[in-house]
C-alpha cells in the first residue's frame, strides 16, 4: 500500500504536470523542465533515504542533484541568476517583506497557542532537520522549479506589489502536496507556502523566503516542544 508521503509526492508530480497542459506550445519545454527537476529531486531524495536509512540530510543530496542539473543552463546563459533568485532584494521590498513575515509568524504562533501544543520532543537533530528542510525546499521549489514554472506560465496578477502567476500557484500547490495528505498538515502548510511565494515574488530574491521558512519551522518546533 502507498503511504501518505508517497501519495503526496505523486500528487505533487501530477500538479506540476499541469504546467505542461496550461502553457503555450512554445513554452512547454520550460514546463517539462520544471516537472523533470521535481521528479529528479524526489527520486534522489527517496533513494538517499533508502540507502542511508536517515531522512535528516537526504534533502541536501536531492537539492544538490537539482542544482547540478542546472549548471549547464547557467553556464550557457539559458538561465539567469535573477530567475533563480540568487540576487539581492529589490529596492523598497525590505519593509513589506519584514512586516508580512512578522505578521504571518505571529498569526501562526497564536493559532498554535489556541489549539494547544502537540508536545513533540525537542532534539538537536530535529532543529538541524527543520533548518536544512527550509533552505533546501526554497532552493528547489522557489528557486529552480519556480524559475521554469514562471517561464512556462508567466505571472499575470499583481498582489500587494508581487507579480504572481498560475505557474507560481501550481508550484505552491505541489509544495503543499509534498508534505503528505493529512488534512491538518495541509492546512498548516498552505498559509506558509503562500507566504514564501509572495516573499519570493515581492523581493525578487530567495533570501526572504529562506529566512521566513527557517523561522516558521523553528517557531513550530519550539512552540510544540
């Protein structure tokens, strides 16, 4: 029987494949690139977990595979550092980014306090895992995959100063599905995923979503410990 995580991974690939169906004919190569990078990440992630029997640092190996696959495109100038978010934040974006992140973290902390902590054990390995996951997931999802998704299905809406498109929303939906199919978990991940997408689009850089993702994960762990 396929477990909850595997079901989520398959759904994430199916969602990513919608990029191909929704993109124009001339942009379908970019859509397939986004799907292929997600598939590569999941295959390497699963293989590493199986070989090492430890999921803590498997995402690092998966991300390394994705970014290694991107190097020829960067070297040939077919993909830019700006598309990947490897640039400083846009001028004037720091203040809205900080305010949005602070409000989101406060709202999530309040939600945890209202429903009550889950009382999970706090260990150094868990802290390392949540930080690694935050950095890796942003590099892969809002970095590599979003770069091709926005090419395949470009941003068309302006939301509080951020250009958001169908490609970004599909990447966000796939990101949520990657976390498994438990309703409670999905509802907890979705607001964070939308925040990370907005931060990436508003700032033009991966730095804000990486910082926000790290703080979000840490706050969840600490408040539930």
